[in-house]
């Protein structure tokens, strides 16, 4: 499993959200496959910005890694 701090950085902030001066905290949950990769991401609490919410799941799905399953 890697460090969640590496999944998203300030450089990833959506340009549209910056222009609109939007900010917030997005809550999310993930489903992880047997290989330790994110199979699905769901927003559990919105930041209030569709750009921030969508970017969160896009980046977490692409970058997050978990320990692979070792048994059933």
C-alpha cells in the first residue's frame, strides 16, 4: 500500500475549480480488486464542486494502490 498523500497534489487542482474559486473536502470510498487496484470509486460526501468531486475519483482510481489479496 502506498501513501495516500501521493494520490493527489495541489498541482492536480482542476483549472475550472480554480477559476471559480471553489474549494472543499471530498469524501470518497473505493472498491479494491484482488490485485490491489481501485476497481470503483464513489463520492460519499461532496465538496460542493462537481470538478473537485470528479477529479478526486479520477485521480484516486488512477494512482491509489493497496496490498494485493493473499487469500479468499
